C-alpha cells in the first residue's frame, strides 16, 4: 500500500510539474543575441540557433523564437491568399511571408534539427465580421510537433501568429512577439484554429467547423492570460437595450488584470474604450453591460489595453 501511495505521489508531482509554465527567458535571450543571421541559408541558421541545445523541445523553441522575431507577415499576400513565395529559402531571403510560409520554414528547420514536425492548413477568424462566415478556402497554417509516441506528445505551434498581428482589414502588420503560441494550450488553441483535416484537432474537445465559426474571436493577448471558458461562448450576440449581457472568462490567477474595457464599432465609427466594473475571483472574471445603442456592430473585450475577445452584437430597442 505504501508503494502504491508513493507511486501515486510521484505521478501527481510529475503531472503538476508538467503543467507549470516554463521560463524561456534565458534561452530566448541566447537566440536573440545571435541576431538576424542575414547572410546565412536555412540550414546554417537552423544549425546556428539549435546547436547549443540537446533537448528537442529546446531546439524547437529556439527555431520558434528566431522565426517569430526575424520574419514578418506580409499583409498583402496574406489577404490575397498569395502563396507563391513560401519556400523556406525564399522566406529567408525576403524576410516576410504568409502563414503558410512561416509554417513551411518552421517545418524545414525542425526537420534539420531531427524534430518530427508537420504543416497543418486550416482556418482562423481575424475579426468579429468573420463570425458565422465560413470560408471556402483555408486562410491560415500552423505546425504540429511530435516529441513521443503517445497522443499527449503532439503539440501546437503557430509561429505566424507569434510574430505579430494584422489589423482588421489585414492591411497593416504590427510586430509583437507572443510566447504562448509555442506548445500552445490545446483548449484555447482549438477555440482559435480549425484544421481542414479534423484529425489534427489535438485534445479531447472536438467541435464541428460550424461550431468553430460560431465562437467569439480569440485575441493574441488571450494566450498571455491563459484564457479559458469565454462567456458568452457564442460570438454573435442578440440583445436589447433593456437587457444586460453577462461577459466573463477564466484566466491564470497569477496574471493580474487591472482594467477591463469595451470598444464598440470599427473604423471611423469605433468608440472610445468604455471602462467596465468587473469582479475577478481567483481568475474567474465577470462583468455585465447594457448596450445603449440599437444597431449592429463589433465589440472588443480589452484587458489592460490588450484585446482578448471579439464579438458581434445585434442590439434592438
């Protein structure tokens, strides 16, 4: 009995440690110091940034960090779905590409580092206008990395999204590194991505393509906060000026959120941020809001200046 309890205790400790967020600061800083490596080809860059590391996960992280910080999303090509220049050597030369170019480059460098990695094509929603609007063709690509034989050893990587953000019109790219798209949380990633082959939906939670498009839009900042269980779970909300809408989400309790604001409308019709009164009990954040204007418009939920969720609201008197 004592042996059984000891084994269970060890397994519990292992499970807890496995769920802890890894601190990549020192390893990322090492790769950062190597610089842009502008005169090197793909194979030389891959070797240069990974040779210091023995562990495959560390090698994959080095590749992820370098690509995300040295390659930019090409807004025009991404908006048009123009994947003419997405081969790894072309991406290295141009220093900008589409999401497919990012995924191809990551896969090539991972392969050179003897890491099994595949490219996954699929769908993401860029703005609230994409909610319930199913696309005919894929508009995004990412990677899955395999470090072992069990299903639990497959991991998501989205180095294109990690590199920065496109505006709502997909016309302007803003460089902003996001660490958490590396071996991303499966539940959150599956709210944000849908593969064209459902076999690449990692984890136990499965949903249809229609269900995916009905979800709210997940902002990059949601990953930093460890967002889970957004509410409402439906991205298109129908309400009245007399009825408050209850919003909320679960987040990492260690991440303090000081302010929640709503931004309504878009373009020239976008309003100023409106501060919300909210409660946050051990990472369970809640607030409600009664929309004053009868109209249809997108709404952004913003935490400390960072967009975490987007909805589309139909408000009637």
